[in-house]
C-alpha cells in the first residue's frame, strides 16, 4: 500500500503513513518526503527516486551504517521551493547539506541551528532572501559555510564569531546592508582562528575594516571588494603572513597604503584599486617576491613609482593607472620579465619612456597614455613581439614613429594620437596584419598616407585626423573590407576619394572634412546600410549627392557644407528615421525643401543656408518635433513663415534671413520658450512685431532688420532681460523708443536706424557706457546739436541716420561715453 501511494507521487500521504509503519527510523524519510511535497511539480518529478522505504538509496541522500542521513547533496538539480518545510531536527547526524545552484527561495529558517553535527553548509547560488539567522552561530562543528550568490539582506550576525571551527566563509554577492554601529563586518569575526577563506565581496557592507581581522592568522584569501567600506586599511593587516589574495578594491577606503603590507610575503594577488587611497606607494611593496598581480589603479596616489617595484620579478600584471603619480618611469621596471600587462596611464608621469621597456618580452598590453611623457618612442620597443595593445596617446612625445613598429606583428590596437610626432607614417606599418585599431590623430605627421596601410586587412578603425598629411587618399584603402570608422579630417589631402572605397560596406563613420579634396561623393558610400555619419565639409567636392543616400536608414549626422555640390535638394533625401543633424549650407543646391524632412522625428538641426533653394517652407516641418536649430538663411525662399513652426517647442535658434519671405511674423513664435536666437532679417515681412515676442525670455539675439515692419516697437521687448543684440533697423517703425529697452542691462548692440521713429531718446539710455548702438537721428541733427553743444561733447559721436525730424537729444551732465557705432553686418552667426 505504501508503494502504491509513492508511485502516485502523493508524498504528503506517504509521509503520514510512514510515521507509523517505519517508526523512529522513518522520521528522516518523512521529513524528506514532506519537503519534496512542498516543492513545485517539476522539482517533485526530478526527485522521482524518492519512493519506497529505503531512503538511503534516494538520489542525493547518503547514510551511515546505521541508515541515518549524513549527507544531503542536491547541487544543480533544478529544484524550486523553500526550506520552510524541511524539518532540520529530523537529521541529528547530518554532516553536510549541499543545495548549491538551485532555485530555492524564501528565508533561511532559524531551525537550521538544530543541525548540531553539520560541518558543511552550502546554500549558494539560489534566491534566498531575508537575514542570516543568528542561530547559525550554534553550528559549532561547521567548517564550510557558503551563502554566496543569493539575495540576503540585513547585517552579518555577530554570532558568526561562534563558528570557531570554520575554515571557509563565503557570503559574497548579496545585498547585505548595514544596521548596527560596528558596521556589517562584525568584530567577532576575529574569533575565527582557523579561517582560511573570507569572501564578503559584492555586498553593501559599510564601516571600517575591523582591527580584529589581524587575529585571522590562518587566513589565505581575504576578499572584501565591491562594498562601501570606509576608513583606512589597518596596519595590523601585516600580521596575516599566510595571505595569498588580498582584494579590497571598489570601496571608499582612504588614507595611505600601510608599510606593513610589505610583510605579506606569501601574497600572490593584491588589488586595492578604485578607492580613495592617498600618499605614495610604499617601498616595502618590493618585499612581495611572490606577487603576480598588483592593481592600485583609480586612487589618488601621489609621488613617484618606487624603484623597488623592479624587485617584483614574479609580477605578471601591474596597473597603477588613474592616480596622481609623478616623476619618471623607473628603469628597474625592465626587470619584470614575466610582465604581461603594464598600465601606467592617466597619471602625471614625466621624462622619457625608458629603453628598458624593451626587456619586457612577455608584455601583451602596454598603456602609458595620458601623461606628460616626452622624448621619442624607444626603438627597443621592437623586442615586444607579443604586444597586442600599445597605447602611448595623449603625451608630449616627439620625433618620428620608428620603423621598428612594423615588427610588432601581434599588435591589435595601436594608439599614438595626441602627441607631437613628426615625419611620415612608416610603410612598415603594413606588416601589422592583426591590427584592428590605428589611431595617429592630432600629431604633426606629414607626407602622404602610405599605400601599405591597405595591407591591414583586419583594420576596423582608422583615424589620422588633425595632422599635416598631403597627397591623395591611397586607392589601396579600398581593400580594408572590415573598416567601420574612417577619419582623415583636418589634413591637407588633395585629389578625389578613390572609387575603390565603395567596397567598404561596413562603414559606419566616414569623415574627410577640412581637406582639399575634389571630385564627387562616393556613389555607393552607403551600400552596406551601416553608415551613421557622413562628414565631408570644407572641401572642393562637386556634382550631385547620390540619390540613394535617401535610403541610408542608419544615418544620424550629415555634414557636406562648404563645398561646390549641386542638384535638386528635394530629390536627395527620403525619410531618415535616425537622422539627428544635417548641414548642406554653402553649396549650390536648388529646388524646393522636401516635406519628408518633417518625418525625421529625431532631427535636431537643419542647416541649409547659402544655397539657391526656392519655394515655401513646408508646413510638414512641424513633424520634426525634436528640432532645435533651423537655418535656411541666404536662399530664395518665399511665401509666409509657417505658423506651425511655433509647435517646435525645443527650437533655440531660427535663422531665416536673406530670403524673400513675406507676411507677418507668426504670433505662435511666442510659444518657443527655449528660443535664444531669432534672425528674420532681409526679407519682405510686414505688419507689426507681435507682442508675444516678449514671452521669449531666453532670447539673446533678435534681428528683424531690413524688412517692411511697421507700427510701434512693442515695449514688451524690454522684458527680454538676456537680450544682448537687438537689430530693428531699416524698417518702417514709428512712434517713440520704449523706455524699457534702455533698461536692458545685458544689451550691448542696438540698431534702430532707418525707421520713422520720433520723440526723445529715453533717459534710461544714460550711463550705458558698454552699449554700442546705431543712432536714431536725422540729417538735421547738426542744427539741433548747436543748441545742445555741451551735451553733444559729452555724448561723443552720433551718426545722423534717417529717422523723424522731431527727434531730440536728452540733456546729460555726465561725461560717460555712449557710443553710436555702425555695424554693417548686423549679424551674429551660430556654428
């Protein structure tokens, strides 16, 4: 009957009957089946062998000679459920409980303390939550406690210090948080004299490292990294003479590195990186003869690198980067013949790169970038045959790139940018068949680009910008089929872009701006569909933009300005959903603006100035809801300014000057609360200036000159407190100058000339010595000036420009200069 019940997986019923049928010896089976019944269905099916009365034959169960359970080992069995239904008191002989790598959730029951004989407890890599029960301290026979990789919270109980037999304690990768004065590393931990491994990393422990750690003289591994520990590293850590691993990285530790660290002569790995440590690197660190890894990066260490570092002959990885280290790189570093990684970047190191670096023949990664290193690149670098990464960028290195660099055949990334390197790019660079990144930008390199660069078939990123390179772009570069980033801008390159570069179907960024290139844009530059940036401004390019460019759906940024390109602009672009910035200004484009630009919903900047574009501004532009800058100036646009532009709430700059636009200034512009720059000059706009202009509180430049605007100048302009330049000249304004304009304290340039203004210059202009503005006077000013002779002398020079005859000059007794200067351009340009 028992077998029938078990075969139907009714574990709970079997557990009840087993109590009477099996007697005392069956209590363990009952407890196991009761727990099984509490797990999910899939877990129960995985424990299909848990049937019958002989529980010692069940999977994961091991018994002693008296058929009492001594081991439960269900690691990585895919079990899901809680421990709340596991009756721990039913296992008085249990030595080990291993449930690693399952889906056990819920809390650790306090009744776990009833496992008096337990020596090995592994609940790691589950989903346990809640606090670690203080009853865990009752497990006085425990030697191994693994609770890592869970979701435990709260503090580590002080009772953990009662586990005097413990050898390995791993509570890492949880979310433990501080809730007592001593911090979450309990001082009682100092009682664990037999402890060899203490892993508390990747929690949120805070407070200082307790001094009691010094009592853990058996400790081999101490890992407290990635917490919020504060305070200094206790000098007493030098007592842990058996320590092989000391990881304190990614905390908030401060103070100096104690000299006593030099007493840890068994140490193999030392990582104190990403803290707030100050002071110098102690010379005693040279005593750590067994050290293979030394990471002190991302601190605030100062002083020089001690020569004693050269004694660490077992060292394979050394990173002292991102500190405030000064002085030169010690020559003794050449003794570290086993070194594979040397990172000294982002410091303030000076002097030259020692030739001794060439002795580091095992080196695979060398980064000395972002320092103040001078001198030339040592020729001994040719010895580093295993080097895969060489970063020397952002220094003050001079001289030429050594030919020997071509011997570094394992090199994957070469970055020599932002130095003062001169001479030509060595042809030997073509030997670096594994190279994926070549950055030589921002140097003083000259000569032509060697065609051997085309042999770098693994190259992904090529950046030679901001040099003095001349000659043409080698057609061999068209063989770099893996290239995604191509940047040659700011050189003196001539000739055309070779048609062979149409083969680069993986290109994402193409930049040849600011050269002297001629010819056409590559017709198939976007054939691979990956192009995100097309930048070729400030050249002498001619011809049409390829029409298929309108289908480059990944394009984000286009700059073809300042060339001699032509073609119908309405045929160039389709809907480019990712387009953010486009500048086609200073070319010879004609035709009408494409309505499809309004469907580019990520577009922030449109710059089409200084072309021959005609027709109306499309109403559909309102669809470009992210638009921030619109520059259509110096074209042949006509019609009215669309009111719908007032819906583009992010606009901060509008320039529509020098067109043939007519009609009124839209009232809706008053909604553009982010507008800073508005230039509608040199059009045929009429009507009055809408008072809503006064709502543009961020405006600093307003130019409405050379139009047919009339009526009074609205006093609301006087509320624009950030206004720096105001040009209303060459219109038909009448009436008086509003008093409020003179009260604009930020105003430096004012032009009201060539209008029909009348009345007096407001007294609010008195004392404005920094204001440079064009006069609002008439030819008869000379006769009027006679009756105000003294006042005229006080106010220096006035330019008598056309306004109404009854204009009078305010009396003034001060000698401050009010300058009425004429600015013929009347324009401010935005880049």
